[in-house]
């Protein structure tokens, strides 16, 4: 009996190498297997997408997710994995260890051994089978799947700027406005100016009192970030769980858990669409900045 991933792999093999009529498979497969394979519909022709790719898996998740798996291992195995993880993950793990294993012997493992060890660690993961990114259906925010953690954080920090627009338009006191601008990054300031020139809409109940937040600069920045996460949750509402898995695992676990509180199983009327448009607007804004800086 083929697993779900096995069925997908089989379908992609058929798409790639089988040139006959699909009905002919009914004479080659047991009826139960044929009926199950007929329910799997993928137009893609890349069977390798289904196979486990160790480096892709390791680099696809924030260090904090690897931390959970790592500390479930016995100490003897932990020293082994410190020799095969990327440097960024190793540095993160060492910072979390009670006693830094500075005397750990540096060992170079062959690629097959390294892949086996990463495969073993992956098998300890409690997540269900996740559909490869390449096989996910195209949606409005599919571009987020290719974003780095830093790029997602940029989007989150700019999303909350939309909530400031209405209040900023009504600020009369120049000192209050100056205090606000000093708490924003140059990128946030530029994006705010763009939003102020447009007839921006805000999500109901998303705006906070600027005067209260300005009393504590750290609280202000933290609150903006949380509002950005909330709005991203609204934008992602209604998306399938596999898509959401890739987005949440790109972020650290703390942010991911906060974000998941605001993702609803179904898209929210008008609010989800508005949040998605704001995400796309920010992505275009960031592309414009990067293009200008590269000239």
C-alpha cells in the first residue's frame, strides 16, 4: 500500500515517463491502487520534488525549529550533528547549550553519511507529510514561499504602517509627529509617506492610539511588529496547512505561534483580501528599493 507521498511520486513518474493512455494503468495495477492513484492529480513532471532533500529541509526552517529536534538527541549524537549543520544553526545551538562543547572534535563526514544523519533527524519530526512547495497550488501570495526570514520580517514590519496612516493624517502637533518618525526606520518612514499619498484603507479595530504608544519607544516598535504579524495572519487566512507550514517554519517559533493565533481556517470577508493587497504592495515597494540600490 503506497503512502500519500508515494502516490504523488508515482503520479509524477507517470506524468514524466508514461506516454500511453492512463486507462491502460488499470490493467497493470491492482484495482485499489489504481483507484487511489486516480485521485492524485498533479500536472507537474518533477518526481525529484517528492524526494527528501536534506539541505533544502535544513535551510527551509528557522534555527529555533532545529533546536527542538537537536535537544531531543542524546549528547553523543548532538556532537555529531554540530559537525554537519550549517554554521548559522551550529552557532545558534551552541548559544543555547548549557556548557559550550568547545572541545568537540571536528569531523568531516562523507555526503552519503551526512544525508543519512539528516534523514534520521527528519524522521524524528512529528509533522505529517508536507506537500513539496513545487506541488502546492498557485495562490495570491505564493511569492512568500520563496522569501527568506529577513524578507518576511521586512514585510511584517511594514504591514503595520497601514494602521498608522489615518492617525498620522490627524496629528497636528509637529513634536508628536517628529517623535513618531524617530521611532520608525528609514524604510518605514518612506513607506509611510507613500501610504499617506494614497487613499489607504485600514482593517477594523487594527489602529492603536499613537500617543499612548509613544510613551515607550520599545513598546511602540514591539506593538507595530505584533500588528504586522496579526495582519499577515489575516492575509493568510483560508490558505491550506501545507502552505502555512512553510511560512511559519521560515519564522522563529515564537513569532510563528503568535502568527498562528490570527490565521483563520476561512478567509475573512473583505479583510483578508485587503491584507493580501497590502502584502503585495509592500513586496513591490521592496523590489523597487532593491532595484534602485543596485543601479
